[in-house]
C-alpha cells in the first residue's frame, strides 16, 4: 500500500476539498496523511479514514508564518516514511520538493489556485517576485501536477512548461427533494473566506437597494472585522449575519435555506479571473441560483449549464439589478433553479474522482 502525504497551510477541519480528496484516495487503497496547522481556536478533528496531523506555529500570518510553517513541515517530513508527497499550492511546495528530491520519490503539485496572482500577493510586488521565483524554480521540475480548471491548466502549462491535469473541485452528490420550496425570507448567501477581492464590501453596499433582503456570510478571514464595521456603519448589522467558520456538514445544511448564492470575485489578479470556485457547484447541488462574475470559466460553464446569472460589473447597483428579478419573478427564479439542479446531476464528485484515481494510479504505475 503506497503512502501519500498531502500538505496544506490551513486548518484541516474546514477544508472540504482536501477532506473529499483524502477520503477518495483512502477508499482507493492508499495510505493517506493530511498535514495542516492548528490555530488557537481550532476545533477537534473529526474522525476520518485517513490520518490527520496539525503542526503548531507561533506565528499565525504573514512572512514569519510561512517561514516557520515551512521549517516545521520540513523537519516533520524528515522523519516520515512516504511513497509520494502532494504539495497543495505553492506555500508548501519547497519542503515537499526537497524531500522528494532527496529520497527520489514522486512530488505531486496540486495547484488549488494561482498562488502568485491572488490579490494579497499581487499588491505586494516584492512578495510576488519571491513566490514567483520559487514557482519558476520548482514547478518545471515536477512531473505530476493538477489544478481545478481548464483555464488555469492552460496558463500554468504555458508559464512553467509542465502539463497540468484538470480535477475540478466539485461536491459530493446530495439528495434533493422533488419539489424545492422557495426559501423565505429573501437571503443572499456567500460561503468561503472573507478575504480581499471577494466583492463582499460591494455585496453589503447593495443591500440598501434590496429592501427586505438579508446577507449571510459563512466563513471568516482577513476582512472579517472590516466587514462587520462596514455593516454597523451603514446601519445594516441586522441584515448581515456572520456565521463564522462552519464544518462542511453544517455548511451543506445551511446553503439550501438561502435564496441566491454569491460568488463576486474582483478582477485583482489572474487567480480570481481564471478561477472556478467550489461554491459554484455547492450552490447547484443545493438547487440555489448563483450570481457569478462573467469571467472565462463561468462563461464557459454557463453555455452548458445556465443555472446561475452572470454579472458584468461589480457595483452595488449591478448586484441589485441582477438579484431583484430573481427574487421578484417566481417563473424566472424557478427556471434558473431548474437549470442548477440539472447541472448538479452531472457536476459532482462521483464522476470527478475517477480522474483523481487515474491520476494517482499513473503516478505509481498501476
């Protein structure tokens, strides 16, 4: 039985994607270990069919965190047996690549995002140059790589000269009632990190244009305090509900209670512009019409599965103009909802995990 160690920098409890991937690889017969970090407020880990390790760091963010975590990860890996290491995103790639090179084991790169093009990195040119230098040094030396969307795969291959497989971040299929009651009151839901470039400030600013509508934010992040302050300053605290961190199961229960799912990325870097967020598919599985930016992946998906509305401009007025017809026109809402449910039948992990199996089986020559 081959042993695969997957490395991330986040808290494992809320990482739907890696929990799903590691469960699948365990079912396939691999011995899987998922390594992340523990935070001050981390919840106990749930029981899983794979081993989970959380490294404790003194620093919780910024340059010192990344430096400390990579050192701790390098030292932890030094005493581990493994047949392959999978580095999830650029921020864990260096220690994984070094140990794979030293032991002549396969190093797998799982590019969940375009790390050097996220807004937090793009606006800091020196930091961006450091990460991009690391990417240009290591990625061309990696034989096995995959990412979450076709656009990112094409960009990565052109930039680093390495082919990337596409394994989309789609959810597990969930049973949906034959008749979905339209949820009331009118609720807009955003699920995910409350970070820069997610359009959340604009979503809050749109609420005065949408009387009787509430915004739910399921997650936490770097912008949590600023968003709470914005809602209070605008007198909207009663209409913006912050749910905080939710486990994958709790989030799945919450999502169908909303009316519309939001995915309002700002074009502040190629990572967001070429993204194909998992919340897109989570909303579909819940029968929730979504509102997404008209970026390449969403436009391509819309041609096949128009279970959402595309937004050309990210302004409060544009959001309100797209949301209002869905909330006020039952026939239009049900049409988009029906397309979302139809898409959910095709876009789920039951089909996508076959690509995952083929990828990892090829790594080990099965």
